[in-house]
C-alpha cells in the first residue's frame, strides 16, 4: 500500500499545533463537509493506519490522496485547518475520540453521525453499547396511539434497550416517558441548540436521560433542523419504529430516510385516521408490526458490535 502519510518539510506552513479535538471540530465546521463525507474521511484514515492528527501536516493534495475526499473539499479542509485556532472550553461538546461521543457507532452509523455533538444529562448513554430503538410519530395523534408509544417505551426498558426520540409532543414524549416509568433510559435529540432545552417534554431528573444536539447551543429550532435531527435519531439507533405517520411531515420523512438508507424500519400495522401514512410506508417496504406483536421490535435487531479497541483514528 502506498504511504499516504504527509511528508513534512521546513517550507510547509500547515497548522500542526492543533489537538485532535480541534481538528475534528474543524472538520465539522468546514463548509460542504457533512456527516457522510466526514465518515468517509474517518474510514479512510483508519484503513491507512493514520490518526486525525496527521491532517494537521497535510496540504490539499496530500489530504485528497489520504482521505479520498474530492479535491475541492480537501483543499477547503486543509485551508481551514491551517487557519483554525484551538477550541475554547465547552463541557457539553464531544467529538470523535472523546468520552461520551458515540465512538462505537461512528464508523458504521447508518445514516452517518454528525462529527460534533453537544449534550447534557447522562451522557454515557451515547456510547454504552446498549441497543437502541428510535421511536417516531405524529405530534397530534389519538390517545390510543399515545398509549401504544408509552407501551413501546416500557417494553424497551424490559428488554434492556434505550429509547431514542425527538423530544416533541405526542408520540416522542410518550415513548420517552414510557421507558423512564419502567426504569429504562432514553436519549432525546433536539432540533435546536441545547440552550433551548426540550420545549414539550422535561423529565423529573436526568439520571437516565441524555439530551443531545448537533447544533451549536444557541441555535434556534427550525423546520429544516427538525429534518436533520431525524437523521441523527436514526444514526443513534439500531432499529426505527414509526407509531403514527402522516402523509407528510417529520414522521413521514423519517420513514423515507430509513427506506432510502436500508435502515431497519418497522411501522405499526394499523388503519387509523391519525396515521394515514403507515400503510403507505408498509407498501413501500417497511416491516409491518401488529400491535399485539411488539416483541419483534426487540428480537430482530442486528446484534450491536462489540466496542472496538481504540483505533489509530482517535
């Protein structure tokens, strides 16, 4: 294999004083370098036996050779690294290699994970090796379906799974509360920065709750961010279940995302005016789940991978 590690010399002006955390955050903030490209970069570094620190000594041409990124992205990243300053202290921020970043999932997450995450509460939930079920559904739905979402959360606790959902009203809140009522744990993913907290659901304590966001702390909620948040919910989970989907909106888009990415997608098999999108998602390829056979959500999961030994990437 050709040696793709940078050959430094005295004429280079690359910024080699940045820490690995600084470089990961620079990857996060480089325009055009989203989660998919960052995951590709990380896999290439691991394959080549390199550390992210090596990027601090590369120019754009070397970076393209080492990572497989496009020339334009490689030169943009090299420029950003050259001009970056060390990060200010931020106890909520985690990047790959940090404790409490979902390192176990990072290289294989489907969809790819954001490189930078801000979180509070029981942050170890992000990387404790526990299988996770994402729950999605309408904000405005029937009491019957809210009870079903609560039951799914409760069953997750019984089976030793973590619930991941979006902290929204309706199905999200019911599933979060269901697992806590049974002694389980849950991850809530914000569509805003962490300064906004959860607008609809707040637990009594955060002993078994982690709240996480891919957006900087002061960023406000927005519709596009809610759609981006769906991808992160799926990335942090092994399976996704949709309790009640409309013909459009967040739950419908979650279903489309999972079908497109071949993410294990389960949809409650009901004909209900509060869930007009469910049968359409099932027809498109989602696995139907009868309300009396919810165990399938926890028995057909892929076995979560064992946490790897610390790779050279970190």
